[in-house]
C-alpha cells in the first residue's frame, strides 16, 4: 500500500512539474527576463519553505546543517541552473520536446547513478535488460523530437 502511494505521488509530481515549468517560462515573458523570473521563483520557494518549516519543521534539525558536506550544498546552484535553463528553453523547444529530452537525460544519468551507487544511492547493477530499456527511452526521445 505504501509503495503504491509513493508511486502515485511520483506520478503526481511529474504532472505538477509539467505544469509549473511552463508557468515559470510565462512569468519570464511577463517580466521580460529569465533571470528575474528565476529570482522570483526562488524567493517564493524560500518563503514557502520557511512557512512549511515553521508549521511542520523539526527545529532541532537545524543544528545538523553543520554536518552536511560542503559539496552537497551545490544542489542550490544546480536547482537554480535547472529552473533557469527550463525557463529559458521551454519557449524555444516547447514543453513536449523539452520534457522528452529531460527524461532521456535523466534515464541516462540514473543508470550510472544507480549502477555505481553515486551519492549514497542504493546500488542497482546495470543489466542488458536495463540497458535495452534505457536505449529504447532515448531512441524514443530521438524519434519523438525529430
């Protein structure tokens, strides 16, 4: 039951991402700047995160911030780069093509991350079956965008 809930939540997140990224591109059109739209997005995200933390947060966990390896804070840079890139690219590629390419890239990297257990990810060895599946996704993306 719990696994089904997690799967449904992941699908819901995919649906939401497919809506919010084009929304952010629309914000950049209204503002006239992709970078300013990105700043606006992350400002609202920060304020929302603070409210959620205040309501549901485990305040004692704030002391654990010092235990996080410094390189892991690069996720903030990566998030800003991803959202900025999406905001910029969706008007040029369109949402369908953009998401197809993103999923293809995610599949390729997920194979490596899982195989080697990168960043404490559970190891999931590459097999012929998984390589064929990844190839089919990437090939399908190629066919779909051409």
